[in-house]
DNA sequence: CCGACTTTGTGAACAAATGAACGAGGCCGG
DNA sequence: CCGGCCTCGTTCATTTGTTCACAAAGTCGG
C-alpha cells in the first residue's frame, strides 16, 4: 500500500479529467496569480465547477476556502497522482502514416512519454530511423521491452495485425496499450487498453449532424465529449 | 419530424457504440451466415450482449427471436441511423505532422469521409498538394465550406491556433468539429465537438500503470474504455 | 400440429456520474 | 476582534448508463 492518501478508489470519469486539469494548470502556471479557483479551472477545462472540486477532493488535495487552489501544489499533486513524476518509455508498433506521425509528434516527449522503441514487421522499414530512433523488427519486441523497461505500447498497425501485436506486447510484459487500429483487441484483465479510432469519432459526429439537418428546428448536439 | 421510428431519443452512450457495431458487422458481412446473434456481435464489439440488444432496440430494429439479426439489414439500419448513406466532405485544418498523416490516411475515405479541403496558415504550405488535394489558405475557409458543402471540420493545428480556427469554422457554417489540438475549444451549443488527445490517453494509462506498480498484488485496471 | 430449443426485447434493480445547494472554514477591512 | 465575503468540500437528489432475468416470439424436427 502506498503511503499517500490516494489509495481511495478514484472514479474512472475523474481520472479521465485529471489530464485536462493538468494541461489547464500548466497554462496558467507562472503567468497568472499563484492560486486558481475551481470556477476558473472549470471554465478552462470545459466542465462544471462542482465537478472540479469533487474531482480534486478525491485525493484530499487542499484548496483554501475563500482563496482557491495553489497552482504549483496542485500541479504537483496531479502529476504525482497520474504517475508523471518520471518518464514513461513507450514502444510504437507499425510505422505507416499514423505511426510515423506519432513518432515525430513532439507532444509526446513533451509530456514525459519517450519513444523508446519502434517496431514494424516490414523488413524494408527495419533499420531505418524515424525521428532519430531505429526501427526494429517485431521479433525483437520482448528484448526491447525488457532492456528499456517499456510498459506502454502504442499500436498503429493495420487492423488485421493489431491483435497479434497486442498479444506479443502482453507476452513481453507491457501493461498498458493505446490502440489506434480499427479493431477491438482482447487482452488479459490486468492490462489496460484505451482505443482511439478516428473513423468512429467522425461517425459519431455524422450522427448528430444528420439529426440536425433531419429535424428542422431541433438543434442541440453534444458538448465536448471526450 | 422524420418518418423513421428513430425519432426517439437515443442515448449518447449508445450512439458512441453504433460505429463499433457497424465495423463488426462489416467484418462478417458476406463471409459468414446471413444472421448474427447479439451474443456474437457483443463479443466482436467487446461489450455485453444485453447492451447490444438494448442499443439496437432503440431504433426499433427487428431481429428475429430464436434467430438473430439479419446482417445486411442491420448494416443498412445502422448506416442510415448514423447518416452514412452519403459521403461527408471534411476540411482538415493544420498540415503539420498529424494533419498530413490524417490527409493521407485511407481509413477516412473508406468510410465515407472525403477530404474535400485542406487549409493552413503557413504561406509556404499553401499551394502544395497532400494526397492530391491542394492546400488553401485559412482565409479561404468560408468560400471552401460553402462551395463544397462541408459540414465537418478537423482541427490538427497547434493548440494556440485551435480556438481561432474553430471560430472561423463555425462562422463558415461548419456544424461538427473533431479537435486533435491539445486545447479545449468553445463553440456555440448547436455545434458538436469531439476531442481526441493523444497525451491525455497516455496519461490515463500512466495513472493505472502507476497504481499497479504501487500497490503490490492489487492488479486490475480498466477495460477497453472508448 | 406440437413441444423443445433459441434468441430477442424489455422491465426493473443496480451502479456510476452529474449538478445544485449549502455549511464550514478561511481571508480582509474596519 | 468582528462581521462580511469568498470559495472549498460534501451531501443529496437526479439523471444516465449497465446488467440481470425472464416472458414473448420465433424456428425446427418429427
């Protein structure tokens, strides 16, 4: 058991919002006053103020009544809670369009996620470099993961290959997977998976769009659904 | 009011799952039997069977008891429900790493989302072609949207530019926005926004990862959280 | 035509998440 | 030191979403 007060169960919905608060706080850090109210933070994060207060209360974070939250302290708390006090080495599998874009994307490194390895099954790609990192063959996955203490895997392969890559990642000891392939992958319970599917997002938008044009006069759609 | 039985309010959570069902159905279409059970569909979509049945029941879709759902008919229903009976022209704003990858990504066109226009604010990029489409200046946005009947905008700019681009899109008449920029954007109520943030996803994974390693013996994380 | 077997559709219990409301606790001006 | 003011932390009612469990409705073999 950790020594932190954070052992209390934190709701999934709250966890998903912490990164958003984090970003907002980073934006005001230094520049503005040293404290921020739940109201202001809520506005920046695009949520309700009561929600912010409740979310933050889960890990016993002290704001000061009448004043607000100390920005620096809150930043520290959220970072600690999210496990961002150290870097996370990641491996990206599949260096097609998307994989390469991800490998080149600065926003990763910025936020403590280091591209520690790249893998692909195409021999033509193996040995080339992307953003300074050598592409290895998928067979070397296990070694790479062990050597470089990688715990996060990003799947950017075509759908057909996703499950196999996921299996290999799990076998290699990876515990968290971010899946961009347009397929549902199955993993053991103790592995976390999150899925990002561009086409799905567009189709959801399409639904509300269609509704709008269909029902004359009845607007309203959805708000920032993350 | 439409003539379909689908005017009943469909829960947001259900809408978000329809594209997943759609994909699963496309996979079995033709190849296997002409019908599919809720159980099988649930397995493919990575959800609970009861959920599938309830979801499908919202738009009065007829399965046949004792048999299952007719794959082709269900495909048609879901497509219609999602407004995928016609193509949707989209505009992508911001042709950095991610924007270019998106423009080149086949999975879009495949599913009825046509990249009808590309825009950027960098004069050096204007006039070049990406995947056969000419990059235009952001000032031409309004004209492009009007000319090409664009209703979906994709923001792939740096965070700092996102809000302004969103404002311009809204002004130009776009009603749905997919936001990849790491910023919360504010739009009028009648515009739908969905946000995809890679760093946020990784940070969520990081949270559960940290938890796992922190609490010896207490595994469990989250399942395919969409 | 009947009875066994499947699988849907849905009512109801349960769980999670939200948002409003308000008391408690702390600052500040006088 | 005190009263007014601000903002957090928490409680509660409501809404939304999930899951179970079972009757209804259909198929199929004989």
